[in-house]
């Protein structure tokens, strides 16, 4: 049997990401970094200088490169271009070993891909998005990935079908549910109306395409039911929330919270999790909040396309509903609120489904993919 050290094909893995916040892609990157602890060698994270969130506790050395966002789109695009020059320069100054693996998280840190390819390093892309705006930028980033990547990881089969990168070996690696959330979820008993009310939860970024207007419309339509309450957790600070969602727009049955360091606290008290991303504006490639909520035994409602359609079987763990169909959303919520037996059956099914997305399963699959990228795996070993 080989020792662990002999199974490590790279002396260091260099993870590269743009913006650190509480959204899905940095959360999954943190879990990726931590899942490889004890399996892979040294790990170093290069991340943009703006933002705080999931990557603050990644548990590896962090090197910052310059990045700033602006509310003015053209300035943000300019800053993004400058950030990639900064990343390229930071990697050039890092004195990395020849066998370092460059791990690019999302399409955005293309400076790392260009640097890696130019200096003879293997480059892997871990993709989370399905499109980039403006379209010319998306086209450019896809061409960079096509020219530089040795391997591409997708988070769902639907994701791979929607964003093919020609000629590059690829694999579907569904996102893992963190051990912390899984542990608390398994220890939390699901009981409909445990707080006395039926609580509908959604966690999202403050963007219309994430279904915030639909969530508010659903809540407004159910003001006739004082026993049903709504909780909205936005990935933003107080000033951003105030700007995007003034209190006058929020119905009386909705409670709004800012960026959550511990989303499990919300899962532990809710009765239903909804993801209302607009299918005509945004495709969820996986649906991490759906999977996390399932670990707590929450019934879920998600869009009928993209990654959520692979997580949810209609009528089993929850419902697949186009968020623009407010009438069907209303019926789905009230059915679960009024039929505890249905909610409990979906809760049990959700817990079973969540067990398919453990960190250990993810780590095993990822390690196998990294081994397959090693130079020694591309040619016969010398005897």
C-alpha cells in the first residue's frame, strides 16, 4: 500500500478566488480547501482584497491581491481587469515550486489561469456560474478556460450541459454540505410549527434575479394567514440592505436579516426553505442553501431548472415551482402549513437526500480527480 505522501502529486495547491463573501462559491471553496486537509499537501489561498466572509476561516495561509468593486458598472469592470493584473503579479512574486497546481475558483480569476499556463503549471477550474455579464466578458473568460485548463469541475449535470468547455476533461462534483451544518442538522429535530408559527425561510443575495420581489409578493399574498411568517436573510450589510430594500417595501409578515455568519441558526427554526431564483434571469447551478436546509430536514421549494431540479424530486423532498407562478407557490406553502403529515414525510426524504453530499464523499472524489491530473498519471511509470 502506498503512503499518503506518495499519493500527493503536487507539492502545493494554489487556490485563487476574487471576492470573499457569504455566497455559495466562496463557501464551497472553503469546504474544498478544508476537505483536502491531510490528503493533499500545502495549500495557499490568493483572494481579492475586498470583502470578508466564508474564506476568513479557510485555515490556510492567505495572500491578498488588489480588488475593489464599485456601484458604477464600468468602474467595476475596470477594477476587475486591474485585479487580474495584480493577481498575475502576486503569483509571479510568490516563488512557487514547478509542480504547484493552480486551482481557479469560478471563471473570474483568469489572471491565475494565464500565469499558470505560461509557467507550465497544471490549471484546474472549479466552476459555479453559468453565465457572465456582459456577454463579451463571458466569452473572453470561457476562451481563457478553454486554452489553459487541464480539468474542469462542474457542480451539477445541468451545469455541465449549459456551460461546455470544448476539449477539456471534466467531472461533476456536487457541492458538499459542511460538516458543521451536517452535524447540527442531524441533531435538530424537525417539527412543523415548532415556534408556534409556520416559518418560510429564504437566504439570497439582494438581487431581483434571486427572486426577492417574488418572495415579497408571496408573503404579501399570505398576509391573510397570520400563522405563516417569512424570514429573509440577505447576503449584505445593513447599508446595502437599506439601499436595496427600504423598510416601506417589506410586508409586515416578513423579517429581514443581514449577512449570516451562522446560517444554521436560521435552518434550525424554520419550517420550509424556498429558493425563488427567476428561471428567465438566473440559473442556479447547484442550490447550496437547498442542500443545507435538507440536512436539517426542511421541506424545500426550488426552481424547476438547473441544479435544484437534480436535488429535488417533485413531491418527495419538496416542490419544483417557477417563482413567477405566485399562485402555485401560495398553494405549495399553504399545503405544507396545513398538512403536518406531508411536511414530516418531506422532511424525512430531505434528510436522506442530504446524506449524499457529505464532505468525506466530496473529498474522496476530488482527491481522485487531482491524482488523475498528476503528470505521472498521463504516462506510464518507469519501473
